[in-house]
C-alpha cells in the first residue's frame, strides 16, 4: 500500500476505482497460515482475534477473507469473515467474531482458541464493499455488521484522511456495542433494547438518518450498509427516503 504525505490514499494499481474493485486473484485463491497472537474481549458475546500472517499482501477496508479450520480427524469448516484491521497493520490482521449459538467455527474461537493456535486464511476477497479512502463515506451498521466499517474508520484515522466520514451504528444495548471504546465525534449510536438514561430506545429512524444526508459534503456520500437482512433493508430504505441515490448505496448482509 502507498500513500501521500497529505493524508490522501493512493490505491494499488491492481484495484480499479470507483465501482467494483478488482481483487488480486493470486492471494484470493491461496491459503496461508495465520497464527493467533492475541485475543481482546469487545462485548460479552464478541471478541477480536489478532493473527500474524507473514505473507499477507494487504487489503482494502471493507474486504473480507475465507477462514478454514481443520480438525484432527480431517473434518474441515470454512467461513467468511470481514477484516476489522486497517491495511497498514503489516503482517497482521484482526477479525472480530460473535459467539454464534451452535456455531462450529465461532464456538471454537470463543471456547478453545488460544494464542499460538493456527488456522488457514485466503484473501482478501471481493471488491464491491471496499472503500479506498478516496470519497466521502457514510457508514451504517448493526451488531457485528460494524466490523468492516471499523476497518474503514481505523484506516481514515491512521492515514489522517481529509474526506468526510460518518458512522451510524446500532446495537441492542451499550454493553453489546462492539468497539465502544474507539468511537468519537464521527459516530452516532442507536440502541434498540436498552440505552443510557435519557436516550431513546428503538430501531434506527429517519430522524437519525436525515441530518446526515442534509449535511452531505460536495459530491455527496458513498453509503455502506452492513448488518442482518432485516437491518440492511430497513437502513437502506431510510437512506433512500432521505435522499441518498440508490446507486450509491453498497450493502453487505449476513444471516
């Protein structure tokens, strides 16, 4: 990755910007060893796992990877996970995983995995949800849907990028707000089940989205929405009703 000294991101030549961003087909198809070097608790149900991946060639904020676990009896489980770390974390990546009830992979990470354990990864994958840092960005996420958005926010801060960035994030409660310690003035939090004293409880509303669209920067926002199917549909509808062009909304959904 390269950057100018003024905080403007210069994407690698293998990526095509804007629109869908091409991925490096070599790294996207090659499995690499990733060793856990640290585990950080984010919420009662989510934790961040830091990996050393010496051959990692970098990624763009918003991209994801495929992770593979192989049991002693040869059984293999694979899952897609968004990358939480910014591109500049050379030789390392971070993944933030929810502990899913009955989840084979997330269950292993939350109950068995320890520093020193190794898994396999390949990627980065997909260029559609990637943000190179070259345009104003409005991020809207819920639950673990904030993970790829945090990669964008961390990239924005690490490079001191001058393009505007705003984050609207939804969680069930303050205790379940992933990365709560990292948010600043660019972030608005919405709580759907319990909230701090005096704060509203409920789903994201037009009243929370409209001010961000009203304060659109020159050229407008590129909107990135990530969360469950229901949340993605709801948030996208609010954005469109507030004036965000449909063709400038990128959606990544799960569940």
